[in-house]
């Protein structure tokens, strides 16, 4: 009996999950690749491999800045927003390696 | 190699710290010893699980979130092969502990997962935290929380996030990492993705599809869950009123001290939104922690718990 109840519950849960996207979940506009103000792609170089973004107000100015970790480097870069909260702007060349303990953050094989 | 950054105040000192997941599956913590305006980080230390390093196998993608609503920051971590794991904090606000006293568990498993990057938020605005998982193939999947906010529960099948034309949202070039944050300051969470080529792409949420934008004149008073929650810079509180009334919306700390009055005026019927930037009535930043939003109109009153995390 317990098993039957469990299966019914599971089937209901799967059905509920399948119906999810019909109405509950918002849609998204087509993606916009982030650029520097000069139109170049927002990267610190040509060989970056996978990028992992993290939004943060780094300098407490009320505007979102961007931290990006790169698989190839094993390091984290900071891009400071010089625009506004609603319209972030990243000046070309304005990025820096995040430092910790006096050296650039570097993770990975060791 | 491999670097998946995340910021959160992990030691409760009111400054955000830096966590970085790496290729080996461990997580490095860099404590912020600087100021609020100018963070400075001490050398990295590995996050421990019990006596040894917390290790999820390979390619750890951490998210810091109060998973079980106990006021402590927990970790939800995606790994290289198939899993999203939860690590519950059994320590304190100032000294988190992850160990076998509350063993880590698998939140989600799928053998089609590869290099999964999780995100946790209430995307369908039903008051319960949901799970998003991005994949190496460029898909971003949504998992509705079928449990409670305190005990989330998820099951397959996965649902890809959709674009406005109902095509699947796919991060071109694959290798997708992602985070949700309000990029254009419209109060809606947007999707910020990274890809295999090192580019960052932002997918703005379509406002017309947001659940609470479809509302006609509401039938009753309603205080919606704020977004984002937890929040870092600011959060938007939306609420509905059925007829023109005097509305009071006030932020209190957990001891009941009034922090800031956001609304105290007559307002028209319909959906309203108000932003709280985490500042108190003296315009100073409030410290990290749990706060209450209290909405009151005559004898009607409702409360929401919100979490400020820096």
C-alpha cells in the first residue's frame, strides 16, 4: 500500500514538473553579448575558455559590477561598472585580476 | 585551472567574501579584510567538510544560500558529473561548519548532467526557492520546487528555460555557467551567462511574461515575495491593493526595531512596487541578516521575511 501511495505521489510530482513551463516560468529575450564601451567582447584576452560570471557591487557604489572566473586561467577578473544601475557600462581595458594575500587569485591543478 | 567565483559574507562580518570553485572539485575561500568600499582579500583557504577539504569530485560550482531557512548560509554545489549537492551549515553565522553531523545530500541527479552550475531562487514566485541548472551543452534547466521552502524537493524531467518565441534558451558555444541578477534594474531577475569562448551573455527577463504583471485589479490585499531574496544591493517588494487605501510598508529587524518606512501614504488600487536598498532611516547600510517587511492597511496586515546578504 505504501508503495502505491509513493508511486502515485511520484507520478503527480513528475506531471506537475512537466506542466511547469506552461505558465509559471518567465520567458527571456534573446541574449546580448556583453561588450566593452569600444565594442570589443568583454574578455581579458583571446584564450579564456569557459567564463563564469558573478554579479556583485564590488566598490559599494550601488551599481552592479562583474566578476568573471576563467577556466583556462584559473583566475578571476573584475569589471567595474562605470554606467548606471539600469544600464551598466564597462570601459575598454578597465579590468583587473582579483588579488588575495598579495597575489592574483589562482585555483586549479596543484 | 577552472574558476567559478561567488561572493557572500561567509563569516558574518558584514563584508562579502570571495568563494571560488575549482577544477579539482574543492572550494577556496578568500576572506575580505578590507572595507566595504574597497575589498581586500586574505590568501585563500580550502573550505573544509569535517577534518578534510570539501570535495565534490571535479569542477565545483558553489552557490551560497540559506537552504533550510535557519538563518545560516548553506552551500549548493554543482559538480562535473551528474549532481547538485547540498551542504548544510551546522555552525554559526560567524563560523560556518560543514561536516557529517548533517551529511551532504544529492539535491538533483541526472546522468545527462555534465559540469552543472546551479542557481537558487524563486523564479516562479510561488514563495518557494526553485533550482536552475546550467549545462555544458548550453541549456539552462528549471526545476520547480515540489516540496516546501524549508525542505525543497525536485524531480526530473528537466524543463529548458524558454525565450519569448518559445524556443529553448541556449547559451551558444556551450560550457554554460550562469547567475541570475537584475541586470537592467526593472525588478526582475535576468540570466547572466558565461560560455566556452569566454564571453558573457545577458538574457533579460521579458516583463510581460512575469506572473505578477498579468494582474487585473486585485481582489484583495497581497504582499508578494520580494525579489531578489536574499539580496545584496537592493530588493523589490511588490504588493497589490484592491481599492485606494492608506498603505504602510515598514522594514523591521528580527528584534522588532523599525529600520525604515518605505511607504506611508494613500495609494490607488492595483499592483505597486517599492525598492529597498538595504539602508535604514538614517540612510546607513543595514548589516547582513534577516528582516521583516510588514505591510499594513487598516486591520489587514501581512509579513514577509527577507534576507540581506553582503
